[in-house]
RNA sequence: GGAGAGGUGGCUGAGUGGUCGAAAGCGGCGGUCUUGAAAACCGUUGGCCCGCGAGGGCCCGGGGGUUCGAAUCCCUCCCUCUCCGCCA
C-alpha cells in the first residue's frame, strides 16, 4: 500500500506510475474520499475536545457538590453530533482503505517502461544451453518413460495441474529442497523457518494477495484460512505489527513450503508437464532490511538464488521486469529464467523483488533506530530460491542423455544418492 | 467439542466510572562514580492520526453499545492458558 500522503502530495508521480503499469485506478475518487475523511476528522476532534473539557468540568463541579446539569444537557447534544459524524466516518474509512489496498506499488526509477514480458531487458546470462546430438525430449515424456512422473494418476486423484512423483523423481524433489535450504542457511546466512501452510486473510492482505487477487487463491470453505500461494506470505507476516530494532536488520529467512495456486486465468497455458501446477514446492528467501539498503539487498538476494542454478550447472539468464510485467506489490523485480531444452527457451524459475515499504505499510512492520525518536517502515524483499518443481524440469531436460537416462548434477548426488536416473522397468 | 481463567506500555504487573496514556518493578538509553566494567545513585524512556505551526484527537486484544464522561459497565468476535473429551 502507498501512503495516502504520497497519493495526495505526489499525485502526478503516482499517476504516471499507474499509467506505466497499465493499471486502472480511480485516483480522484480516492483523493475526494481522503478530503472528506479529513474534514470529518477535524470536526470530530474539535467536538471531542469540547466534550473532554466539559467532562473535566462536570467532575470538578460534582466533587464540590454543585449542579452540572446544564453542561450535561449541552454535552448530550454534542454527543449526538459526534455519533452522527462517527457513523459517517465508519462509512468513509473502510471505503478509502479498500481503495488504497487496491493501488499497486510505484515502480523504482530504474525499472524500464514497457508493456509485456517481451520488453524485459536481459541483465546477464550464465552458462551455455547444452547442444544435443539427438532431439531433446520435454520433461513430461522423459519423466513418464523413466517412471518418475505420473500425470495420469495425479489427474485421477486430484485433477489437471497435479503430478505424482515416484521413486527417484520423488527423491529428487526432496533432495533439491534439502540442497537449497542447506546452501542458503550454511553459506548465505539465512535462518530456516518452517511456517504454517495456511494463513488467515489478514496475512494475505499484509503481503498484497488480498483483497485484489482472491481468485488466484485456494480458500477453505467456511473458514478464514487460505492455502499459501508462496512462503512469502507466512514468512513476511511473521513480523507483522512488530517494531524491530535497527540492529537486528537485515533479517534473512529461508523457508520451504508447498505453494497452492488456483491458476485462474491460466486456461490453456502450460497445460502439459509440471511447469504450471496447482501445487508445487518452493524454497523462498525473505528479507527485512533498512530502507537505505534495500536495493543492495535485492542484488544480493538475486545472487543467492542464482547460486543454486550455478551449483547445479543449469544455464540461465536474469531479466528485469518492465513496468507492464511487474507484480502488484513489487517496486522492482528480477526474474531468473532457466534454459529448458524441451521448450527451446528460457522459463521463469525465480522471481526476486524489492517491495520497498509497500508490504511493510500493509503489515505494519517497522523499526526503531537507537537515539532516534519515532519509527520507520522496513523494506521487505523476497525471491524464490528456487521453485523446486521447475528445477526438476530443468534437470531432466538439461541433463538428459541419448539413452533416455538423466545424469544427476554433481552437487546433488550426496542428496539423491544416485549419479543417474534410469528407467527401472 | 465441553468447563473454567485471562488478554493493560519492550517484559512482569497494579488499576472496577472522572484528577489514568495509565502505578511499581524489570529492561533500554543518558549521566555521576570507576583505569574499565559491575554495583549504587540521579535522570530519561510508547505508538498512531489531523495540523505549516501552536496545538488537538485516538489507542489498555478487535468491533459495537450504555454514559455528560469508559482501561473500568453491557454485547459481540478473536486470541492465550488450565482441565476434560477426541485425535496424528
């Protein structure tokens, strides 16, 4: 959420940001509501001030055994007026709040203006796409032939956009989770967290999934629980409502969770294979940082995510999301895209974002500096480190051999306890 | 699911209709003393909103109500703890 002050005082800047994003927001309605809200507040506070003074007077008179009925009668009227104003306030404030919660973040000045993913500039490329002396297979064919991926049975028990992993496929998934968590905790300084996989609507609002993107979530009927679409939600909200010590920053967490996404509006996209599933595993990186440091931290966090691909020897590139492709809450995002031979192109495997104070304002996450009065909002960041299912896809497709087997990347062998995945039939 | 107890500042905890944004202790910060530290002593120490400012308002789990006036009374929701039941 942007502060109403920013909307009020930097209206043109916000208007441009919204236009660059291609976002539809009725800024003028927000500003009118804000104006009304402040009018109400001014009048209310003046009346309350009168009432407070009068109440003190009543107390004084009564203690002296006097008659305060005249003041009390007058205050009865003031009370009625206050109630009427409060009623209007109860009307205006939630409206304003709801509208504010639906305004996207302002992109950082370094974010290129553009409309679609085709406008995302490539920042860097690492590794060489492997050349094959045969036609490389897509992962779903490889996986089914190897007996480690089973889409048909997954459809039987759950439906489309699910997969069953078997044997070394299942172990590969588990090994990757372990490998990623070990790397980030032992070498990158993150603290491991294992959060709930369901959260309430307050948490979903804190990170920006609600109120605007309810249709993307799985909501448990009759409850206020939602399945987490990413560990970003439970982990960022860990410090909701807290005032942190500046000395404790940056706070860096890594968390494994399954992620659940309704994938509404993705009909017909990536229907084959395990690129776009209703349930997938992800290891997430989350940081709470000092505002002056957040862009340095974004670079570091992105490098931490990239390191996973480097260790696995998987070719990738990093792109900067342009304004039109940027997510709702983010001020700046780098996508890490891994090379997929089965598709002959790079596909997103991690998204690393700086939200600046957008989430911190929603979730009320602040810090206090020693010797300074008052509090400031922290900046929050997060990134996938990495999406596990897509990493499995990348390994299968990049490490496939002419005989249909898959060579396990060396760094992963201690975890998989195998050098190679072969058909066992 | 049933019965009970309770939610007050960073923490513990007093406060049952007015002088309470709130005692006291702990913790934090600053100082005196000390080579330094500890102890002792002194001082200080919440957040949010409106306003250029002076200043004003709000916040005692959330929301609503009663009252001239609510941390205190009433309603409602949430959460925590204890016991019982159930359960991996």
